[in-house]
C-alpha cells in the first residue's frame, strides 16, 4: 500500500474513533444531566439516546451546526500538511480549537449562551450548566482513545 493511502486510512480511523467516543461521552453527560434534573428513572430510552449520540453529533444536533465534526477534521488536515507536527498533537490542537474556541465564538456571535439549559415540569427554576462540563470530559476521553489507537498503530508499524 502506498504511503498516502496508509495516511488516509490512519486519519479516517482517528476521526471515526473521535466521533464515536466524543459524541458518546457528550451524549452520556447531557442525557445523564437531563435524567437527573428531571428525576426520571434510567430506562431503555435513555440508553438508546446515548447510543444514538454519534448520529446526533454527525447531524449537528449537539453542536447547533450540521456536520460540525468536519471543522476539526479540516483543521487537522491543514495542521498535518503545513506544520508537520506529530499526528496526535495535530489532532489535539484541531479538536481544542474547534470544540472550545471556535464553538464558543460561534455561540457568542449568535447571541446564544454557552450553556446547557435544562427544564423540568416538577421544578420552578431551570438548571443552567456551561457546555464546558460536557465538552472537556468528552475531549479528554476521546483524546485518550485516539492516543491509545495511535500508540498501538505506531508500535505495530515499527514491528512490520
């Protein structure tokens, strides 16, 4: 296999891992907060919503922008092409810039609060939580997953 095809396959795997893990964790946090605040029991619908979280992420329902996951991918490819950093560092930089800085600027420019607002029929007040409480753990866990994949990938490629 050619070098370019190997790199493309590697990049594709990195972003598939990221999308699945990031949005599963993000969805788990959001659904758990909602279930807790509304005092609903954990049920199959709760589990189904979490399992469908990667699809919600792909369609942009979590980010408020369709196909938002393409932004970090494009940033990653630009960094990989021009900066020649370690693949993992390129990944981390693109994810942090796009999910924290750029996302915040998008919310700010639209006049939306950078918060999750939960409402319940049983309670008089809404619960407002910063999106960072969901974004940061999701980035952290997806980054660990990508790092473990890359570590495994590069250790296997050195043996071959």
